[in-house]
């Protein structure tokens, strides 16, 4: 399965594909990268932005009686504004397998660190996990592990510092015996487009049906912008 983004200016923060076909293996997410890296990550870091096409990469895959909650908080103006996520739909007694706060930022140069307060807990500062340049701006994604701070349904407040972003997201993967067998694949990244396109392919995901959730920070409707799934347009600004 392949998803293609085409646009004037676009930051792709995360894409989640939930397949209802059970896989035989389960892979937990790797540990978050350290605060400082001696060798920059090939998909970008606070030291070395990626130039050109930067498809989303797989952050984690989960199999079993699992499901995922994703909520996006968009902002009409770039700034350091935080907000409150309202988590719902998680069965009572479910186990939180993993939770991430995804914070975005636009800047005129790379190498900026960001801190965040999540439910009274200070996290960071940390450099961006992914950076991609677009025109005069560098689009960055900061990934914070908040697994130990998300306990289930409820309200979760956060407030980042030292960034200019247009939206953030909370991703919560949970497990419960009442859920059907399925596989979840979570891809994320920062991709800045200028009159071009990028494609991300979901591999090893055999299924007959599924659900795709996408969060993008898009430009205004001054030019054609669209999202395609296997070549079929599923969203656009035409």
C-alpha cells in the first residue's frame, strides 16, 4: 500500500494504518533517540536536515488485540500555544502499550531544541527527531514518549516552549481482551514540499480492510494539494 502527498507546502506529522488482519509477530517501538547524537540520523536531526524527498518512516508496529487513539490539535496561527487532548474510547482496564506526543515546529534554521510540559511533567529539552527544509523554513518533528503519563480516557494538558508550530498530535496504542485481532503500523516524519510530491509505502501489511489516519500541516488553498492512496485521491484542496 502506498500513500502519496502532493502540495505547495506540507508538513506530514504522522500516518497510522490499522489493519484488521492479524500478523504472527509483534514488534515494540524502539527506544526514543538520545538527546544528542554523535552521528546524525539519516532521516534528519537537529544537526543535519534532509534535502529532497523524505518519506515517512515506520515508528512502530503492534499486533494482537490492540487499537490506537489519535487526536490532533491544530492552531490557526503559528506559536508556542499548547492545549488539552481529550482521550476517549479506550476500554476500562486496557493496557497502554505506547503513547507519543508529537510536537511540530517551523523555523528559519535547524538545530533548535524544544521542551514540553505534559500533565505537569517537564520533558526535554531535546533536538528534533526529524528535520526537513522547505524554501526558507525548516519543518521539524519532536517526538516525546508519554507512555507513563497516559493512563486511559481523560484530559491531558501540554505546553511546549521555544517553537513555532501549527499543530500537534497525541498517539496512544492500547491493548484489551475485548478488541479484535489486528496489526497497527505507525509512520511519522517531517516532509516539506514545494510544488512536488512524496510517497510512503506501507510494507508487510496484508489485509482486506483497514483504517488510515493522517495528520498534515498544510498551506492555504493557493495551489493544488492532495493526498492519494494507491493512486486514488482521498483528499485535496481543489
